[in-house]
C-alpha cells in the first residue's frame, strides 16, 4: 500500500471511530420511519417476536445498565470492526486476479 | 427502514432471498472482474462507516427519526452498484445477526431494499445526471431519490405482505423517507463525495464517469 493510501485509510478510520463514539449520544431515540408508519397503521404488527436471538440485542451490551451510552459505543465499535474485517476479507477473496 | 421478523410471510421472504442470491452472484462476478486490490481498503472503510452512520438516527418532524442507508454513495465512489450491494449485504447481515436490527427471516427483503434498490437507483441516477449537471448535485439527487424509492418499494412489499394498507403505507413511508433523504442521505453523501474528491479524486472510480466501463 502506498504511503498516501495508508494515510487516507488512517484518517477515514479515525472519522468512522469518532462517528461510532458520538452516535449513541447524538442519535435520536424516536422511532424510525418504518416503525413510525407501523405505529400509525398497524401497531399490533410491532409486537412480533424476533425469529433469532441476536448476540447483542438493540446495541445493549449485557451487564451494562439499560440506556447507558457506553453500551452503544462499545456495540457500535464492535460492529464497525466486524464489518471492516469481513468486508476486507470478501474484497480480498473476490478481488480481480 | 429495517423490516423486523413477522412482517412478511415466510413464503414471500423466500422470494426476496432468491432475488438477493441472484444479484449476489453478479456482485461477486463484478468483484472478480473489476475490484482492484487498491480499492479493498476503501470498500472496507466505507462498510465500517456505513455501519457507524446507520446507528446515527437523525430526528425529523412528527416524532420520527431516520438514518441514511449509504449504499448509493458507496456505489458511486466504487463505480458500480454491485459494490454497494456487497457492502450493504455485509452491513445488514451483521446488524441483523449481531444486533437484532432487522429480522433474519426478512433479511432478503432488507438487502433487496437498502442494498439492491438503494445501490442501483443511486448509481444509475448519478450516472444519468452526470453528463448534464455537475457531479456534486448529481450525488445529492441520486442519493436522495435512492432512499426514497427504497422506502416506496418497502411500502409496496409490506402492502403485499398485508401489514400496511397500500395507499397509507406509501404516503407515510414516502414522506418520512423523503425528509430523511434530503437532510440525511443527500447531504451526508454529498459531503463524503466532496471530501474524497478534494483529497484523493484518483480513488473515485472512473467507472461511472466514462461511457465504456468494463
């Protein structure tokens, strides 16, 4: 990788980490567009259960109190790292030969 | 715009999964023919960035919020809607399996809306507008309409599933996501495009700028 490519990658990672840290503090807790529509048109539908128990439901780290923004920060940082690694792996496997 | 489990009957979920597998095949084929090794860091960091920014819900009127989907700008920067499909598929799978954001049975539908429709509409609007207007407004219009049309598709799918009445579903989903598209998707995508174009214009794929791609 060229030096200026490395520099750009480093800067973009810093920006992404800043977004991940700020998101739980800045994000609106209002329902999103789809949830809001469901609340108006079909509130019963929202009571449906998850078909699969996710590892960190609703970005709440188990053990940390509900609504603790640190929980969201950790969860989003974990997600950011996992997505980066998997996307890199997929890019590496399927890149032009 | 993440559809939760239980909103779409299983037999309809299968149809969206099949569409995603077919488009996914073409996305992998695109990568094998076009994805340059030097683009992999950009692809990965865009994926990570899309994941982070999707957690940042922007408040809009009517006690509602929304976040950008990101696939239009990823497709524009990497020069193919298939790049957006690959990145969004990774992001949506992680959101669903790790964080319960979007159901597992409806994962196909969520990838279809936010990944496939978002990427193709955003990329081809940008590409179509580019000969006539400056790239910056083309990014704004492409990204704005991409999330709007993805929301319209989502409303139609949920009407077919019998969850929302068609007309009201279209009105609410359309209005909410038009606002999210203007203040979220459109503005943020434009800022990202201007920033990368200023520091490293060479990294923006030429795929969408000249006529003889591939």
